[in-house]
C-alpha cells in the first residue's frame, strides 16, 4: 500500500504543477491586462487548490506510513542532526503545508475581492508564492521537478 500511495503522490504532482501554472498564467494575464474575471478563472483556481489539498492528503498518509518518519519520531533529537531524516520528517511536510495554506488564503481572498483585477492579482501573488515553495520542496528532496525517480 505504501508503494502505491508513494507512486500516486509522485505522479499526482504533475497535475498540481500544471494546474498551478495554468491558474498563475491566467491570473497574471488578467491582472496585468486588466481583464474580466470569468467563471473559467474561478474553476481553474478552485481545481488547483483542490488538487493541492489532495496532494497534501496523499503526502500526509505517506508521512504516517513511512519508515523514515517512524525512525525520526522514535528519536527526534538524533533525526534533527541527520539532513535526510530532518528533511523528510519535518522540512518537506512544513513547506508543503505552507504552500497549501498560501493557496487556501489566496483562493479565499480572491473570492472576497471586489474587482476583477484584484481577484486576478490575489491569485497571482498567493499561488505564485505557493508554487515557489512547492518547487523548492521538490528540488530539496533531491528528486527532479520533471521526470521520474
């Protein structure tokens, strides 16, 4: 079960990255081009947020099934001295949760925004910050951003 969820989590990131890139691109075009905020924009933004939440859920399942985190939790002090254990037991999960929080805040703020440009700007800023955190977390894991491993 662990291996299947790990492969699902690893592959699902491509959907997350594509949706985030699509939402961010549309948001910057809308913001900088002073464009109307359409229902399609709202849907892409919502799907990006939902897919990030699903990815986090898969990651949390892995977190609690992983031998690495079990070892770390049995001896937290020693785990924090080991770069690999510290990354998987603490840093990765914290960065991904931060990315999820940024996306959720951005989506919520965009729904409350009064003007179309403000909706686009809010999504552009928060989703871009989230994408940066996600990319950094993926790269720090030693896994390629694109490609399999």
